């Protein structure tokens, strides 16, 4: 989810914690729990700082280890111990339990986005992206705002958010049913489907689709039960040649390939360099595929420059690829 929604969930859990009799009877513990749920609701995304290094490191690690099962346990303990140092008289078990709950909720809601997480590590490194809740979902955020307004007007925060979270459980079930119906329709309409990536939008009835079959890629959209294929590509195996081997060793290309499940590739020969480009098919927007990885190599197959990330124009991509010295 987006940062704003995660923060809203942290505050909501602080309100929900007032249903805990131990928290309810200790104002100091309540303060510590509120801080713990807000910090805990953000903690797994602390790896965003990796973007200060470069996009390749960020892409390979964001929502990776920090969202794994061991990390969830680690965050809960670390934050609780840190708070306990400032609030040594409070009940540590209840402080830890609510903080731990906030961390779990963060990772839990992230697996339903199209981006996903590696939440099942260390058992598997595969990306878990169930793809039926948008990164920013207006319904989820609006329900939290309603809860905050009700709280501000004097409603019991515990009961208020208990009701809201019950509604959200039903909402998640509804969105799962919506996706299952869409997947079944795709499987009926397109033969030999091997993979379907669904990306919900902020509009409830509109979805982006990237579909893989035995021999083709299809990119489309669905709206109000109608599926429209907007792009179609032949599925060509990645060649096992020296150019591709060298490109795959580049950190930007390697990071992209570790993350993207549905992509096409291009090799273009220019006067002064060879360009290898990988294009993720899941994020088509306004006729453009903004999530790419590009490597430029000279005739001796040295990587001159490379980039991975979100690019919305060729001009911007050229700016990103400008370097002073060749990369060895």
C-alpha cells in the first residue's frame, strides 16, 4: 500500500488497541502502543532508503527481506524494545503484541497489490502479488478517514475501527471474487494461458492485464466485465548469445529480471553501440510501457551505461543513460 494508507492503518490500530483492557487502563501504555503501531506500520518500508544508492539495489531489495517472515518478527521486537526503553513501566507483552500486529498488517496488505512482496522468505524468494487491491485504494483510505472523523466526534475508537475492519474484510473478499471472475473469463477467452498478471486501478471496475500463453504475450484491460486486448507480442525465448549474457550480468538488468515475471526484450544495433532493452508488460499506461531495463554495450561488449526504473519518455531515458566512463 501507499505510505499514507500504512500510516492511517497504524493510527487505526492504536484506536483498536483501546479494546485491550490492559491498554485501556494504562494511559502510558496507550501512548506507547500508539507510537508502536504507527512506527510498526511503516517499518518494513524503511528499505526505501536503498533508493539513495541506485534503482538496481532498490528494485532487488525493496519489499524483499524487510517484508519476510524473520523481518516481521525482528521489527516487532526491535520497535517494542526501543519504546520500552522510554516507557519502562508499561506492560511489555501488550506493547509488543500491538506493535507486532501493525508490522504483520503492513506486510499482509502489501501482498494483495500488483507489485507484491517476498513475504514467504525464507521458504521461497518468489514475489507474492495477488493483484486485486490497488497500491492506493480509495475505498480503504476513505473508510479510515470516516473512522478518524467519527473518533474525533466522540465515537469509541475501538468499536469504530472494529466495525471498519470487519467491513474491510468483506471488501477484500469482494475484490478477490472480482479477480477470480476476471481470471476465469480470460482463461475461457484465451487458450493455453500460462500466467495472468492483474493490476487493479483506482476505479473498481477497471483492471490492467498482462497475459502469457505458450507462444504469445497479450496486454489488455478489463472494464465492467469487458476484456479488450490492446497489444499482442510473439513470445520469443531469450537468446543464449554473448550480448545477452553480458547484459544479464549488469546489476540493472539482473535486478529487473529478478523482479519482472512478464516482459519482452529487444536488441538494437546502432552505429556506436548495441542496446538491450527489457520491457515489463504489466504497467502499460496511455500506450506506453514505463517500467524498463536498458543496457548499452560497445562493440567489445563492455557495458557503457545501463538503467532500470520508470521512464515515461525516450528523452528522459537518454538522460539516464549518459555516463562519463564505460562500466567494466
